[in-house]
């Protein structure tokens, strides 16, 4: 994942993410599905940490809400998982 300056578009840093999938962003972090794990990326400190492991590999999309909840869809079971 590349972190860019919003004003100049210049590259600030690169953050390695293994097999990136769906993602969503809030003011304080970016969340990405990677290898059946939801990872939290803090662009300010360039740190990445595991938020949760998921038992399925058929995720279709992910979104965040203003309260900080993450919603991850499971394509096979037609369910939405909340984290």
C-alpha cells in the first residue's frame, strides 16, 4: 500500500500487505483484508496490526461506519460480519 501526500501527491511511504483484498478507511486508519485476516494500518506511524482472523475466504466487500464498526461480507453464506 502506498501512502501519498494529499496535497502534493508525493510518495510518503510504502506499507507491505500480503494478498490485499477489500479495504475501507476512517480518519485514523485503513483496514484491509489480507490472508483471511483484517489488518489495521496506521498511515501516520506506518504500522500494521491484526484486528481479527476470519474463518472464511470468500469476502466480497468491506466498509466502515462512523461508530468504528467494520462490516465484511461473506459471499458464500450471504452474511455480513460486524467487527
